[in-house]
C-alpha cells in the first residue's frame, strides 16, 4: 500500500467516525429517507475534508487514486453506509464516472462527468430489463434504438435501475435496429421526454440513494453525439465498467463488514452468560475468529485484482472470482455478527441488521454468484481443451 493510500485511508477512517456516523441517527427511524439536501450536506463535509471523489482523475475534480489506493480508502469509507455517499464514491455513480473517464468524448465529460464528480448531480445505468429481457444474459436485450435522422429513438423497459429516482443523467443500453451494429450505450438527461419512472421497486437494501426503479422508455430522442463511445460496443463497455465496479463493491462492503464485526466483538466482550463473557464460549469466539479469517482473505482477493487492474492486465475472470468469494464471505461475516448478537442483531438498534440485509443483495447485483461460477467453469473447459492448465487469471 502506498504512503498516500495509508494517509488517505487514515483520514477517511477519522472522517467517517467523527463526521459521517453521527448522521446515521437522522436516518434511524424506519420511515426516514436519505434526501438530496442531506446528501449535499454530507458531500459538503467531504469536500471540506479533501476526500471527495477519490476515484476520479484530478482533471475532473477527484483525487486520482489507482485501484490499489482505492481499496484502502473505499474500505474505510464503507464503515458507514453513508460514507461512500458523503465521499461521492457510491454505486452506481462511481462506476458510471469510471466508464465516462475511459469512454466518453471530451464534450460528454465536460457536460456530465465534472458535475458528477463534484456531486452536483447523480446518474443511473439502465441495462437490466423485465422478463424476458436482458438480465444476466445480455443477448436477450429488447430495448431498441431506431435511427431518426441524426438522432436515435429509444423504446423499451428497464428494471432494478439503481438511483433512477432523482438522477439527472442516464446511461442506456439499447440494440440499434439498423446497420446491424449491435448493443450500444447512450447518454441522456433523465428529464428527456419519454422517460417515465413507473415505480420504485421495494427491496431489502436501502443504502442505494434513489432506490431501484422500473423505468419505461417511449420514443426517447437521443442526439447522435450522445452515443457513448462507439456504436455497437455496448457489451464491451459494460465489461469495462463492470470488472472494476465489482471490485469497488467488494471494497465498500468489506468496510461495512468491518463495522458489523467490531460491533459484534464489543457485544461479545460485554455480554455474559453462564459465568463468562460470551466471547469466551467457543460457539461465539469461533464465529468471531472465522470473521477475521474471512475478512483477511477478502482483503487479499481485492488487493490482487486491484494489482491486475493497475497494471492493465486482463482482470475479467479474476474480478468474477473476487466478486463471488467476497460477496459470499462478507455475507458469512454479517450473518455471524447477527448470530453473536442474538435479538439485538435482528433489531434496528444497531447498524448490523442493515448491513446484513444489504450484503445479502450484493450476492445478486453485478452478476449473481451462479453466473460468475458458470463463466469460470466455461473458462476451465476452454483452457483444458486448449491444452492449458485452467488456472484462474
């Protein structure tokens, strides 16, 4: 870990403890909502602390961290569900900003990236569709983009679109109907005529600002200069976005699991049963020991993929492996914390209950574990038939 990463992670840890965690009490009531005004208040504190948009290049208003440095800082930010929101490195905006940096034109960056990096606006990424449309299988993409002069008219439906409510800009994946160019990404303002948020889908996770929505697209006119990157390369760009985004999810949720583990440890030291602190009973102590084992190996897995990404090495399969292992290991950590804490663990008196629910969702988004395992199995078969050893990349 670089000296800069150590210093920034330390500052982030202090910032989250002293500034961000006190905000959690304002959202403790069950009907409380993270409003835009509260988000801007948090962002103001992060800006003052010099911790805003750590993943974005300095040219566009961020700190310009590489993936290895991000691993330490995002983990520290994730210690509170509000930490990534305060520092403007939450999903889906963080992944969208990374994609815009790599693919967007200069004018597109000026129009949207700088405002996203500053926290002025939010974004969403529209790819998943209702049955029988695209989900884990992008070949089922049904949303279409039809040429109309120099523009495109986009029609379709999208589901589980994170952050759509309150977003200012969207990245839409659609299949161009002419020229046989294939799936393409488009940028559009969310107030464009024809974009309708049908409903907010109620889910078990709640820290994603703007929720998850069902969105209808009806003759949404998008100018030709708002194609993101090159027409027909939408699936390629999806992987450019998803491989690092899987990893940053792992980073943030590791911080959340750290928090749950710390709370469970304090509880186990303070709570007594049968003449001993419950941590001295093997049934509890061993669960906390297993947490430490999982957390250590999660950290190693993240660092390895970050190392690959920072060297420009192929990391698609490695990020799939990390996503499966980290999402499942971190869920085990959260589940053990709930078990250690008993009734308190399933109550809203601490953040452990929220962390448990939200980490469960992580096993599904950005590719469910089963799809990643299937992809890894196909790579094993391909390598074996090709005379390779089938070792993970």
